[in-house]
C-alpha cells in the first residue's frame, strides 16, 4: 500500500483523465476478494436452497423434480397453533435478553474502566472472558451437573438448608431465568471488549475538565463516558435487534426437554425438530425463511430509528 | 425450457459428484471386475468407535473378501444423522436403517432410493433362509427395500437388584403390585445399607414413553405402538384405556419418588452410569443388559456387590402374561442399499454377498466374541469366556449391533447372566405382542407420525411428573386427531381390513 501512496504525485494540477478508484486501489480491492468470495459462496449461494420452502421437497427427487406447492407451507405455519407458541417463546426470550443481558457488558465495562490497578483489571478481564470460549455443550453440562435434583450441588445445598429440591431443569418457570443467566455468564465478559475499546478513545481532557467543574466519579461516568460510547451502544443494539428472532439453536436445544418445551421451543429449535428430526424439510425451510425476513425488517427499522435520533446506524 | 435447463444442470452436477465419488474409492467396480470394496453406514451403541483397520475389521475383510470402510453413527443421534444423510443423498454403499417408523426413513424407502432386494435373496444361502415372518415384517407396501436385521422377537423384561432384594428380605417380583412394593422399598428402606437416602426404585430415562414405560404399559394390556380394537380399528396404543391405566399407576410411582425424578433429562449413557453407581435398582430394559451393568460397575469398583434378578414374567391383575416386542417381532430394521451408490445388479449382488457372508458362523463369532485367544477362549464344553474385557469392549462390542442376524449361534457363556438372558428372551417369543400396523400402510403415518408422537411424548411426561392431569392428556389426543391421528387410524384400519379380508 505505501507504494500506491508514494507513486501518487502530491497535489498536482487536475489531470485530463483520472483512473477509476477500482484501478487506483487495486491492492485494497484484491485483499477484499477472499471475503467477498466467502460471502458469495457460503452466504448467498446457499440461499438458492430456499426455493424448497415453496416445494414439497423430496430428497430423492431433488429440487428439480419435487412438486411446487406455492405458499402452502407458509399457510400451514400461520394457521397452526404452534406458530403463536413459537412467536411468544421467541419474543419473550429475546426481550428478556435485551432487558437483562444487553446492559450487563456496558455496566461491566464501566466498572472495569474505573479500576485503576492495572494488574487487577487485567486479571478480572481475562477471567470474565473465559466462559466465552466454552461451547454451549460444556456450559449446559456444567449447569446440568450443578442444578440437577439427582445429586446436583445446588440442590444438595437447598436440601441441607431444609428446603425442597428445586427442579431447575424441568420446571417451565425456571427455563427462561436459566437461559438468560447462562447467556450472561457466558457472553457478558466478552461483550465488554467493544465498550472498553470505545472508552479508550475518550479524550482525557474531558475528564479533567469535568473534574475541575467538581464532578465526582459517578458524574464523570454519567456525563463523559456514557455519552462517548453512545454510538457504540446504538450500533450494538441494532445488531442485537437484528438477531431478535435468531436466538440460535444450540443453547436452547441443550437446555430444553419435554417438560419445558412449551416455553422453550423457539423458531430455531423448531426448524431443527421439524426439519431434521421429523423430516419435513420444506416446512422447516419456510419457517427459517419467515424468521430471516422478520429479522431483516427489524434491522431496517431499528436502523431508521437510530438515524432519526441522530446516530449513525450500521449502514 | 427452464425446467430442462435445471434438469441438465442437476444431471451435470450429479455426474460430477459421481465421478468424484468413483475417483475417491479404490477399484470401484465399473470396469469389469466385481465390486471389492464398500462403505457401510451403521449404528454405534458404544461410547467409542473401534479403531480403523482394527483386528475385527481386518478379519471381517479377510472373511468376506471385501474392503470395508465403516461410517459409524452414534445411536443416540441416529435420527438426525440419517435424516441429514438421506436429505443430502450422501449415503454409503450399505446403510443400516434401524429406526423403522421414522417419517423420513419411510419416505426415503418408498421413494425408490434403495434397491428392492426381494428377487435376489434366493441366490445367497444365508439370505434365502430368512424366515417369511421376518420378511413380512420388513415389507413396506409389499416391497422389500433392504435385508432385514434378524433379532430375538422380544428382548425386554425387568431387571432388579438381587442383592438389594436380599438385604431387605424381599422376594423377586412377578406382578406389578410386587414390583411397586419393591420400588417403594428400594427408595425408602435403604437397600444398600449405607444409611443415606440415595437410592430409588425405577431408574428410567428420557425415552421412557418409547422404551421403558411402553414395555410396562404392555403388562397392562396396551399394544406395541398400535393395536387392533374389537371392531377392527387400528389405534395408537397411547390412546387406549390400558395405556392410561398404566400411566396412572406410573404417576403414582413418580409421586412416591420411587422413580428417578428427573428422568426426562437422563440420556441412555447417564442411565447406565447411574445404575452402575447404584442409584437405582429396577430397570426396564433388554434382558441382556445385566451383564453390561455389572461390567460397568466393576470397572469402577471391582468389589461391587451388584447382582441382578432377571424377570420376564411380570403380570398385572388378570391380564394374561404378555411382552411387547422391542424388535418389531424380530425385525430390527433394514440393511438398505442405495441405488445411487450401487448402480449395477452385479454390484448389488456383491453387496448382498457381503451381507450373506456376515451371517456365516465365523463372521458371527468375530462380531460377537472377537478372536479366540485374543478376546475370548472356549473350554471343552463350548463355554465362552471373555478373557480381555477392555479389549472386547473396545474392539468387538461396537460390531455386535451391526450383525445382520443375532440368531446365528447361541453361545454358552461363562457369564451366567448371558445364558439366563438368552434363555428368558427365547421364552418371551411365546408371549410376544408385535405392532399390527407394521406391515400396513398409511401415507399420513409416514408423513406425520414423528410430529404427533413427539406431542404425545411431551404430554405423557407432563402427566407423569404431575404438570398436567389426565383430562389434559386426553385433550392433547383430541387436538392431535385433527392433525392427522384420525387419518392414520382410518388409513390403517382400511389397510388392515384389506389385508385380513
């Protein structure tokens, strides 16, 4: 790259014809090619498979031979009771995540930002990052062992304290708290990275000025740090909204069982049960397509909203 | 026009895929020579896969003259793996289909994805001897889309900790009432004498509805998945009075705490571990399992006092003795051969010949006991002793569930549980109740059953654990009627009437 810059003559009189930016920065564009290819190959090309949502897809006949059924699968989706259950479960869990899990990394980052002992701060940071690197299988297993009524340590404590064992794993009322709790435990530490990075960019002079005006630590955080990272928070929020119906299959699948399925079955797990376990591939594709469209709509809306409030948005 | 273009594209892609596949495998038929290598997608019931190119695999290759590449599918995830494989068409030359009522498997079978092997069986000595009853059970719409796995007709029973019975001075239970009392005593009377309240009676698992409890409901008179009513209707067993009566009883057992309270979260492996650790004393399972529980318990504690009573004659009230078949009356699924992988009749014959050779006594011995002198030894009376349990578990056991027939030879074992289990399973045959709908056809069943069964399964679990009442369970059944349950009953009943004139 330096070469490109070097060969470019310094402010010269307007030349008769300029080379197109594509040619001028060919090095940069070349570097983007693998990324573009990746998206074309693994994100766009598979979208072609979505046509099976409008077919009665049979693997043996293939896409070419399976009969077309139009919107039958969507009609079925919207008319069956399951749809409302799925929508309710997904929306409730997503809202809980937005309300309880989304702010946690921000608060954590603010707290960490105030820690002045470097060594302590580094240690805490590393420790809270770690759960991010555990897979959901491990996280779910750890909680399973801790919370089981059949010899789990938490319930052993409860019983030792004179209580009745609590069926954390099977009681439908416990599923959502458990789910959100696990999301926080696993993801909160990792989530602080973005905010901490944003905070390093805050001009130190602002703090000094605030201090001169008599602001204490809390006031400085409120009036300096938070406004400074607001654009970051907004972007993260828009991204989170985009995933509103996209909770991810793995986590819920691992904590769900037939006793808490009524509150646990979300679109992602339903696509799996209907498609892979019960073999209704077309129907599952229709559910997935619907979910994706709603996600797209939400992102666009959230982005508009952010721009109206004077923020930058994601695009 | 457009369609034609897509067709060409698909054809080209397929051809490409096939060429690549052909390049991938060594000497794969095609140019004259008979097929001498095959891939086999089969189920794994053990925690680890056997080593590639291990002793048994090599010995089997030698015996069959076929270069075998195993693709092991863990049994716990077989539905997902098989469905994914069927959907993507990425199959092996030989595919073990052991989930016989799965929607996707059935539609794959009827769609013509696999060879109809009926006309070829007579060419092979062992395959020609497969009993007609087994072939009947294996037919779908009158077609035989694979070589049926042959198993004992009914392997289930109840195994009870004999040493716990002795500690408490109890007799081996033979009725549901006695069994209930044993379950209570195992929970409340400290059968292992350690002074702690850490045992239960029944030790059940997630698949209760489909496995353990289903077998118990059979004692109450419920059918194996479906049953024929007096007026010729073929109805799901889970909707019958006998089944609901059994559910009420089991709910009582649960409420008493005499079954592990979180069985809905327990996987098969956890269940085996729990039993080996002495958490529970009654298991509804295959009568061959006692040996495995002991082996597992002994690997943790060589001095474990574990002893088992094997019971195959539990009865309830005035219901005559019966036992539901866990193997579809001795048909454990199909060894199916995809037409996409094995393209010519000659290659098909080679694969069938391979299956046939696996049914020779020599191959059966390899897949059951292993290699003489290395895994087992035989004494003058023909009694088989496993000499290296660890090696047997790692190298031999994984193959045993892939035996095309489990009925080739019955060995006398030095392990009394094995002999007793074999004897009791043979007795079961007389009282066996099979699924009457197995050879009937219902399009709705093939398409919807997996979904319906899951909802029944959930309602069952909720009822047993006390989340809902019987009225709610019945309401679930009512709501399923409109979702295909009634259609299945109608189609099966019509098919039954046709078959039985």
